[in-house]
């Protein structure tokens, strides 16, 4: 019985030795499959994120297309004649503003000239006031000389 147990034990040992490399290979394959599965899960998560992003972009693009269609409808109904009239009115207004600016520039130049003339007149006035003061003093001196001459003439007459 011992030999039978020994034979059986050897048979199991031999079988185990044959299956051990296969088990190692299966473990390696299992680890690789697990790693590949995790990579696929990660890729699937990325694809889901990309898909969500693309759906958001698609919705945005559809909204923009809708807005463009509305604008196209508005432009097709746009009154280009009134637009031309408006542009013409703007051009005329710009021309009038330009004329008013030129008139304002002329008035500023004229104001400058008037200001310079006024300054010149004020200087002349100051000179005249100074000359009048000098003339007044000379007149006062002449008046005193006249009085002295008159007094002298009277005194000569009395003598």
C-alpha cells in the first residue's frame, strides 16, 4: 500500500510538474489580460470623455448653425436701399461736421488775431497813459511857469 501511495504521490508530483509551467503561463496571460482590460477601461473612459466633449461641440455647432440661419433670413429681408440712404446720410453728416470744424478753426484763428490786437491796443493804451501823465506833468510845470511869468509881469508893472 505504501508503494501504491508512493506511486500515486509520484504520479501527482509528475502531473504537478507538468502543469506548473502551464499554470505560470496562464497566470502571466491572466495578468496581461487584466492589464489589457484596465487599459481598455481607461481607453473607454477617455472615449466616453471625448464622446461627451464631441456631443457638447455638436450641440454648440448646431446652435451656431441655427443662429446663422436666422441671420441669413434677416439678411435676405434686409432693406439695402434704406441702408444705402443711411450711409449717404452719414456721409453728409460727416461732411457737415467737417465744415463746422473748419469754421471753428477759422473762428479760433480769428479769436487769436483779435486777442493779439487787443494785447497790442492795451500796450498802446498803457503807453498813451504814460505819455498823458508826462504831458500832464509838463502842463503843470508850464502852468506854474505861466503863473510865475504872470507874477513877474505884474511885479514889473508895479514897479
